C-alpha cells in the first residue's frame, strides 16, 4: 500500500510539473485516475484546481475524478 501511495505522489508531481510536456502531464493524470482510490480522487481534484495547468489538463483531471466518484470509491 505504501508503494502505491509513493507512486501516486510521483505521478501527481509529474502531472503538476509545468516544465514537462503537456502530453506527459496528461498521461500522468490518466494514470492517477486508474488508481481509483480516495487518495487518487484528492490528487485529481488538486490538479483540477491548479490554475497553472492548461484547460484541457484540468478538464481531464475533473473527468477522471468524476469516474472515481461514480464507481463508488
């Protein structure tokens, strides 16, 4: 479980790193959504609230957060 939390933190850091390409940040957001956990939901909501990200990235984070909510986690 600690391994999963570490991976989630790394992916969240990549997704929020404005020095990286948008494609890499989007892939990280999608991978965070694949976790489907409460922690992933919180990470996605943090990314959606990050005004430094482009609109598309924020919308993807919201979409993936909605998917987690709908799945009941």
